[in-house]
C-alpha cells in the first residue's frame, strides 16, 4: 500500500518585507448611511428654507411693483383727463374765434411789444 506523504513545506521567501505605505494618504472617514441621510435631509431643509424666504421676498416685491404701477396708472389717467378737458376748451375757443371772425364787427388789433 502506498502511504500518503505529507506535502513538502513551501520555501520561505527571503524577502518577507512589506511595501511601505504612502505617508500622505487621504483617508475619507466612512459615514454611516444614517448620518449621510441626516446630513442630506438637513441640507435639503436649509435649501428649502432659503427657497421659501426667496419666494416670500419675491411676493413682497411683486406687491410693491403692482402698487407702484397702480399709482402710475392713476396719474396717467388724471393727465389724460386733463388733456381731454383742455382739448375740449381749445375747440370751444376755436369755434368762438371763428364766430367772431365771421362777424363784420371783428377787427383784430395787432400790438407788438418791443
């Protein structure tokens, strides 16, 4: 019968040194998934609050702009009414002037001031 012999031990390498590690190795701390989720939630919450504040500021600015536009519109309407009344008065004066010119008694006197 054949006997099974123990395998021969492997030769030990003469060079048993390990490679040196780099000194300036950047090691990122491993964050647990829970802390990453909390961090993401906080950053999302901050961003959401910023957006809400910006939206509120935009609403306030919109209201101010609308108020200014209403005021300007009212001013323009008043000026338009004034111009219309002046136009009506001018037309009345023109009609009256034509009537006077058609009258025989009308003699325009031109006086020049020097």
